């Protein structure tokens, strides 16, 4: 070893070492070959040790890095090497999976064709996600990006989807908080959490998403549906930049190394939906990325937008105005999820979206104080109502039948008589009815109409809904 420090080591005298090969260090710790130079090898350290100095001996392990995988990782919190962080014994694993593997070949893949419900109204109705899809969650700091991902994980309870939540470079308090939420909602049972805290070695922060991916990949290859959250890839990119600069690679745009695009593309390409001949498993991915002042044109966000199948954009103004989740519908898109959406939901959501777009256009005029035609009153009112309906508390994901219920009620105009400020409260009771009824998406549109009218009728009695307001402006 020539020198060591800052989480990396320079090593001479191992001419045959290969990229991504594990190195065994004198004090029992390990490193990973990360950079091949003439005569000199750059390696990232995988253990925080004091015992290394220049001159320590290094041996090749002759194998790439792998992580324990298998069902025993459910409910566990591990570091990027698969070692337990939850104080329990190491998970008894079913096998090892390479951290950096190739992505599935085209012939093994299928089109995304099944919905993956997040329980978030705006997402499931307007930016639907399918199993195997990669959907970016993008926005400034503190706008609820992690909350969206956590809600999506919580909603998989009882859905037969195994989840992996990867926390990259997060504060200890955020890690503890996330674990607590998952535990409180009974979500750890079907989830594995991979953690590389802010204070972890840069090498470990770099590897964390690969570990999460490998764990999910093992399940996907065995026919399971999985969901991986990468929280977040901005930190991951910064860590990779740090390592690259330490290893003296030439910096490119925003000082990121030129291969950061292929690093992220390689990771996200491993998420897919396998075809029936290959077990039919899937790996959906929710990578999270942070923007500065909403600038989606900076390097890492644009890269990720072009790699993923769509994005959910969180907006600071919406958040400040109390519209939460602060998803900007106009700037969010799902390029492939629509195909996987249930036809019944798709039809209702399509109608609702038209109303919403019309409303947004009209609202611009009202801001200028323009006097609007009486005929415009109704769409404006309905738009305001819709905005209230779309607000949703965190940690309260909604079953898809409830989504169908409010969509039908809204499209049939049954919610119009309710004051916008009251609609949230009314809907909560309405959802209880929808849940109890057990009505499925396969029921006819007429069946839904009748049922929904019935549930709302029941609500009217105890609820002071402004009678007769419905005719206003019509
Ligand atoms: N649907 C919601 N309704 C009300 N408050 C919300 C909602 N979603 C998120 N919040 C609040 O917004 C704040 C930020 O949420 P969160 O931590 O998920 O954002 P983030 O973008 O991941 O932030 P960070 O930059 O810290 O990672 C939290 O206080 C959270 O409680
Ligand atoms: Mg967060």
C-alpha cells in the first residue's frame, strides 16, 4: 500500500488486479478496486479502520463484491456489505448476489403491464406507475420527496411486493425516523432497509444503491414483484464525485466525472419487468433526486429524467400554499404507467384530468382580476373542489377502490354541493363506506355510480352540506 486516507487507498504491485475486485488488507478489512492506473491501483475502503498505514500488505481476493440476499433480509436493516445494523445476528442468507451485475437482456424483459399502486391519489390517478417502472421523485429539499416514497412502501402491505429502502448519506435522525415509521406501519415485515449514513465511508455510500438493487434483483429473478427506493441519488452522485476527485479522475460538468450518467443508467437499467418465461418478476424503482430552486436543468436531475420512465415533480410554491403532496401535475409525467393502469380508473381519471386542466387555464385569468362569464363559475368551482380532494396527508395511502369511488363521485358531479373546505372531512367518511362495501374495480360503471350515490346520500344526514348550492352557476 502506497498511501491511505479519505476513504481511499493507493496500492502498488498488484498488476493483475481487476476492476471491482475485492482486496484483502493486512488488518483484516477489505477494499474494492476502483481505479486502474499504470503501476498504481486506486481502491475504496469498505471498513472504517485505524490499522492501515502505507506499507501494509494487500492481497487479491479474486472475486467481485457481493451481498447476502434472500427472504431472511426482510425486516432487517443492513449496511451496504449486508452486515446487520439492527443489533441482530447476521441474516441467514439464501445466497450471495453480485453488487454490480449486468442488467437483464432484452429478450428476458416484458412491457410494463401491471399497476403498482402507491396509494397517493394524484399518482395513481394522473401519473400512474406500473410494475417494473422507474419513476423519479424530484424536487427541492424538504418538499416531501421521502414522504411520497415511504407512503408507496407502506401501501405495499398485503400486496405481495417486497420492498428495499436504500438510505444514502442521510442524517442519523432521518434514518431512525424512517425506520420508526416503517415499523409502526407493519411495513418492515416485507421490507429490507439498506443504510449508509452521512458519516459512513464514501465507498459505502457509493455502494449502498447497488446493494439494495442486488437484494431486490434476487427476488425479481425468483418471480417476485419488488420495489426499490433510492433516497437519494443526488447524494450518491456527490459521493461518486468525491471519490473520483480523490482518485484524480478528470472532472467534467459541475465537476462530476464523465461517467456519472452511465453509473446511474447502469443502476436503473437493472429495474425491469421480466417476462413469464423468466418468472414474471419485477423491480420497480423510485429514485429520488434533489433540485436547487426547482432547477431541473442541472446536470444530475436532467440525467435522471432522461434515464427514468417519468417523474413526479414536487413544487415549492404548491407546498407553501398548503397543497400537499405538492405534486405539480403539469410537470409530472409517467411515460409507460398509463398502459398498466386499470381501464376503469383510466377512464375516470381521464375525465377528471380534463376538468382540472380547464380549471388551471381559467384560474390564470382570475388572478388578473378578469371578470369571468357566469358559465365559467362552475368549472372554477369544480376545480377548486378538485384541488381540495387531491390534498392528502402523509402516511395515509388510499386503496384503489377508494380512488375509484371519489373519481366516480367527482365525475358524476355528486361532490359539487359540498363546500371545498369540507370535502376532505366528508371524503374520509365516504372512504370508510367504500372500503366496507368491498365493491371491486371490475363492477360496472353503473354499479359504481349507484353505489357512490348511495354512500354519499348516507353522509348527507349528519353532515351540513350547503343545500342547493349545487345549482349555482349552472
Ligand atoms: N402529504 C403531506 N402532508 C403534510 N405534510 C407533508 C406531506 N408530505 C410531507 N410533508 C411534510 O413535509 C416535510 C418534508 O417531508 P420529507 O422529509 O418527506 O421531504 P424531503 O423532500 O424528503 O426532505 P429532505 O430534503 O429533508 O430529504 C415533513 O415535515 C413532512 O411531514
Ligand atoms: Mg428526504
